């Protein structure tokens, strides 16, 4: 029972980090596409895309852990 509680905490933590990365990524993307100009804009857009891909990866890992967990029975 302790193992499943630990796994649930890991899934929750991954979802929390994924959400945080997505919000920061979207904010950077919005700033990079609207306010910033020149090289700074491109750096922000690229960083935003990296953060959004990382967020998607964390979400996928949490989802995979949920789908393929061992119920122990």
C-alpha cells in the first residue's frame, strides 16, 4: 500500500510540474510573440517551445504511469 501511495505522489508532482512549465512556457511565448523584438524574442520563443515540450513529456509520463500501473492483484 505504501508503494501505491508513493506512486500517486510522484504522479501528482509530475502533473504539478507539467502545469507550471506549461504556464511559464505559454507566458514566454505570448511575450516573445507580442512585446519582445529582435534576438530576445527568438530566445523567448525557443525557450517557450522547449518548456512546452518538457511539460508535454511530463504529462505523458504521468499518464503512462497511471495506465500501466500494477494493481497488485
